[in-house]
């Protein structure tokens, strides 16, 4: 098991290395010059050249990639050019590990920009995750138990409708209806305008209330898959021999469902849940943008609009690591869930 | 043990002319599955009795209705699209009439089942001990520790080595034979009066099959249970059964005690089954004699006698194409065949027996 985890982590690191190299190559083919961006209107060619050297953009991509990887592992010093560091040691800035580079547009270290947005996206993802897992599985079971009835069709139909609906329209609708329009009979909107408040500042309740609407939006988008998987699993497992055995023992149908069927349903649910959560931790671009939630998704959106390439590279790597780690966690969970799975 | 049978919902069916009431009495059982292509008549007008402590072998090809019958007795068709009618009297109580909860109390406690493929019939995510203890605790209000003691005792009884440690193994850690032993232990854990074994040895190695059958026979003697053993393998029933019921196309075609069916069978299908047993004392080309043709479609059964398209003795004079042969259920040795009794005897003596 331990050897397996180490092996998987190693392959994850290799994937990240490849990914960082590709992103840096893409960075170079982008039609913007970061040094030019930083310099403003009254810019001389000498000044642009100096900035380029200071950030290391004058070097070939492979050298830059090596410097980037080194920065992630042990940190690096700016200006990147050794000559410049020697000439003005008082101007040397250290970017400590994990250093993801320096953003010329927002004029800050990428790691601190990305790092300050991670808790927001993580809060949002976790809150939405809890909502959709609970609601999706419960609704899926209900739909299966009432297969073919109006209730079943309503649940499956509604979840598919939300899934098919463009996220921006769904988010805008929820935002407008619950946070902007006065609620009928109440005189004011049902929810305050969502405004992310860290637990350290407003306590758990304020944090939670402000998360509710965007998390609910995401949960609606994701719930369809869980309703379908749970529903079809519960229905199909009725044909399984071990469910027939459970019936033949004289067990109550509720116990068969909760103990025998749902235990087996864990495997498919954990599979998609891990991947969805891993993907969502990297930011929900549309939802965060619409609710003006300062997470990785909004940062990615804004950075794209502003051509803030170093930040984009940072977000890509952080989001990719979440996906890689989530995959690993899912695979480890298989061994916990299913006694037949052994890693060696 | 069966005090629940005094419930008001029970319906009794008066068996006519029987002195001792049989433990299980199936009358006019029909299990039909409506499908888009038509009604699948998996079991059609099936009747038989099973006495206390006796073993009944139900024999037939795939699709003859054997397994569907056993699942009907367990009430496993409830809540599905299957239409079940007739009477299944267990200890005087009609299992088709009682409520789900009444039936549930009997499942596993009075009637237990051993399934064909123990690997898929056991839950892969729970230990063998957990699953056996669950079967015990559904019907007995005992602590987990007491249930575990009982489980270990049963595992030991069915011949599982070092049951103390094996009890915590998962089904995939058992061999095929051990899994089936565990299934048998699970079936016997509540000391049931009737065990239905649905092809209990089909999924096992030939070397293990005989061990499992010996185990069942031994346990039956010890516990005094009745057994219904469902199989397509005449060798299996030869070893175990007191009575044999031969099924074809969802109907009983011949019934009698084991000696009668093996030494004086009268239905041409039973002759075919006997002839199809492999014989090592013949030339290699002649060792296997299959019954020609395929099992019938249960949606469109052949008219008249369902076996007539495959029967070499069928003829239009007898009306095999038009007349459904009757089945004298009350007789000792009923045969569903239009060939007159004397003629059947002479065909068997002159044409069939010499080739067996």
C-alpha cells in the first residue's frame, strides 16, 4: 500500500512537471509581452529589456522552466539575472518555495495570489459537495424506490434540467431571485448578497450563510450525475445474487437497501465524487464570477481577461494537483471500501 | 417455532385423502412473466408434495421452470412483474396468501435456500461471519457475540477448517467449495424445516461436488430438514433424492420415487435424460447421447404435448400435436404422456432400456 502511494505520487509529480513545461511553452506563444505589459505608456526599449532580464524572460523556455521548477522546490531570487542581482543587491527579492513566479500585471507573487484564493474555492467546493452528495444519493434512492411513478420522473427530470441549464443562467437566476429581489411576503430578499467571509473573521455561521447561494448553484449543476448513478445502482442491484440472498435470509427491505445495496453503491459514488470534488477545488469559474466570489475560478477569469499569464500558469498547476491528488485518494479509498482490492 | 402460522391471515388448503399432512404442498402453481413479446409461462400448473425429512429432486433443462419454482416458494417474485397463482402450502399455511412480513419471518427461519453460485450470492464487501451472523440475528434476538459463537459452530459443522479465524474472512478469500459450505452453514443456521438447494454443485469443481452433496445428506439426517434439490444433473439426484419430479417447458411431466424414475421411467423426455448421462463403458463416439432439438420457447410452447417436436414416439394418431396430455396428480407415478401406459412400458423395455 505504502509503496503504491509513493509510486502514484511520483507519477503525479511527473505529470505536473510535464504540465508545467507545456504551460510555459504556451506562455511563450501568447501574443503578449509581459515585460511590455508591466512598463506602462511611457516606456523605453531599454526599460522593457531590463524588465525582461529581471524576470528571466530573455532566457530560452527550457531554462525558464528549470528556474520555475527550482523555484517551486527551493524558492528563487528576483531579479532573475545574476548580473543585475550583483549590481543592486539591495533590490533583490526572495520568492520563497513554493515559488510560482511573479505576476507583472497584478505586481505580486503568484503563490500568494493563488494561495489567498484557494480557501474561498475550497469552502465553496466542500459546501456544494456536501449538499449534492446528500441530496443526490437520497433523491436517487427515492427515485429508484418509486420507479416509474410521477415522483421518479420529477426527480430525474428536474435534476437533468438543472444539469442541462447553462450554469451562468442558473447562477444569475438564483442570484437575482434569492439575493436581489424582495422575497414575497418578507419585504427583503431571503439571503444577503453573498460576500465571502472567512471563518476567522465572521465565525462559522456567517461563513456558511454567505456560501449558501453559490454552493447551492453548484450543487444543482452536479446533482444529476449522483441521482442517476444512485438510482440505476439501486435498481440494478435488485438483480444481484447477493441481494437475493439477503432477501432469502428474511431481512427487511429497508435493511437490505441500507446495508447491502448502499454499501456496494459506495464504489461508483466515490469514483465520481472524488473526480468532481478534485475538479471543483480548482475553482468554479462561472459561479464564482457571477456571485463575485474571490476564488480560484474568478482569479482565473480575471487573469485571462488581463493577460496575466504567470497567474494562469500558477492556477493551472494548483488545479491540476488537486485533480491528481483527488484521483489518488479515490484509488486509495477503493482499497478501504472493497476488501477484494489490494495494492502491492 | 412456527407459532406465527396461527395468524388470522393464514389460508389453508384441504389436501384430499392424505393421512399425514405433507410439509410442503404445491398446487396448480403458475408463475407467468408478462413481457413485450408475450407472456412467459415459466411455471404452468405445477403440483407436488414434499414430506417431512424427505428429499425431492426437481430435474429439467435450463428454462424448464425449476429455479422459478424455488423462488416462488421463497416468495422472491414478490414486488416483481411476475404473476404468481395457485397454492404453496407450507405446514398448512398458504405462502402465496400471507402478508409480506409474515412471509419474511419464514424466509431463512423455516425455509432456507442454498444458491447456485456462492461467490455472487455472498456480498463481496462483508465478511463471511458478518453475513452468517446477520442471517441468525434476523430471527433470533441475541447479542453479536452469541451470534458469532453460533456462526463458528456452524462453520465447524460444515467442515470449514479453523473456523475461529475463517469467520473473519471475506468470501473471495474462500475457495469455491468452502464458499458453498459457508452458504450451507448460512442456510442451516436457523435450523430450517425446508432447504431449497438450487443447483448447489453446478458452479463447483467435480471433485468438490460429491463432498458438498455428502455434506447436505449428512446434515439432513442430523437436522431432519426436508430438501428440495434443483438440478439438471441426474447424478446429483441419484445420490440424494427420495422422490423425483421431471419438468419440461414449465410443466411437470413425470413424478415418482427415485427408483421408479431411474429404473422404470415412462416419459420419453425422462428416457432422453437418462440416455444423455455420459457412459464410460461405451465406445467414445457413443458415450454422450443428447436429446435432439432445443428446449421450447416459454412464450410459444408447442401445441399439444410440449415435448412432441423432440419426441421420436410422438404421432398424429395419438394427437400429440393437439391434445395437452393430462397429469394424474393424485397417482403414485403420474406421467404427462399420450402414449398408453402399456405401450410406454413396452417401448421402454424393448427400445430404451437396452441402450441405457
